[in-house]
């Protein structure tokens, strides 16, 4: 995929700035981090040209500010960020939600304000608000109030997956109970009633197992 490789090469030329400004996800012109900056300077995703990026690098070098090559560790972070976002999207998260979640996961202490997320991902505060609202509802992050800065801080910690699993399992358990009740109402001697009752019973067992497993393994060491 030559076009894709060209974008990555252009992005790597810019990776070397502060990690907080290098959250690299997506191929939209408002994408955060090095990839978004490279696209913006060199024509956007629809008109990106590797040679244009190289010419821009040469001009910066002549101005006395040579572009820094990505260190091996920088490339590793870039690859982890990109792969993690693709994984989250594949699991069903919207792209912006995935970017915010992985941005928090890969931040130094797992704590960022909405303003920090907006600057790091180069997106609007409204986009951040929508994403953190969804993630908070799903238990993947939590919100804290910073009394000193008077800002909300969004946090991802070791209990994030536990809380998310519990919330999801409880939602599934509620759906199971509705399905079982509907099956009984329609009659277990009817095809629809049996189908609903059987599906509800299956979801009930799965949900209860997941809840028990979450409690059992909550304190699992790394």
C-alpha cells in the first residue's frame, strides 16, 4: 500500500516532539499528533505528497531547524498508538472515542483534562465532550474534579476494565430478564416464546459468569 507507507514516512519525520502532542490516530486532517501535523502542512489527506513533505523538511533545515529523526522508542510508541486505535475501532468503538481512550491509556499517568485531550488530538472540545461522555457511561474511564485547577480530569486506571465488564454484564443481564419474561408471556409452547426464553436463559448464564469472573480476577497482578 504505497500511499499508506508514504503517510507513515511523512509522519515519522515529525515524531520527536512532546509525547503529549504526539497522539497519532486516524487519517483525517484534524487527526492529532505528528500525522495530523504532517497532513496539514503538506496538502491534507486528499493531496498528500511525500516529496512535498521532504521539500518542507529541507526548507526547515536551511532555516537552521533541522527535522529530527524518530528514535526507535518513538517509532515503537507510534506503532502501539496506531495499532491500539485500530483494535478499539475493530471492537466497535467510534473512531473519536477510540482515539480519546487510547490517548488516556498511553498518557504518562492516565490523567488528562478535556483541554489537554483537545490539544493533544487536535480536535474540538465538543468532540472530546462527546467521547468522554460515552467512555464514562461505559465505565472505561472516570471523571474527577481537580479542586486546584477547577477542571474535570478524566482518568483511566487499573480498575477500568473491571468497571466496564461489570456495567456491560449487568446491561446484558437486564436484557436476558426481559427476553425470558417475553418468552413466558408469549408461551413456551410457541416457537417465538421458546426462542426468546432460550436466548434469555443463555444470556443470563453468560452475564452471571462474567460478573463472577470479574470479581474473581479483579486484583490480578500484571
